[in-house]
C-alpha cells in the first residue's frame, strides 16, 4: 500500500517581520535625532509588519 503525503506549505511570514525590523531601524538611523531612534524605528517597523501580515496577507485567499 502506498502512502500519499500532501506537501506541507511553508510559511514565510517571518520575512515580513525581518524586513520591517531592518528598514525601521535604518529609518530610525537616518532621522539624525540620536541613536535612541534606531530601536524606536525597529519597533515601529515590527508593528507595521504585524499589521501588514495580519490584515493584508492573511485576509487574502490562496488560489490553487
């Protein structure tokens, strides 16, 4: 008897968070208000990525 395996779908949601963090930190660096804005920019980037993933990406249907 053969077993049929369904291919598991890989989730690449972490890439949205990494891109949001990196570019948020870069934006905070270029504000030239001090280095305290680098982590603040990273947090804002993460929040933006979380909103994007939860509202726009998860709400989209996947067509086969």
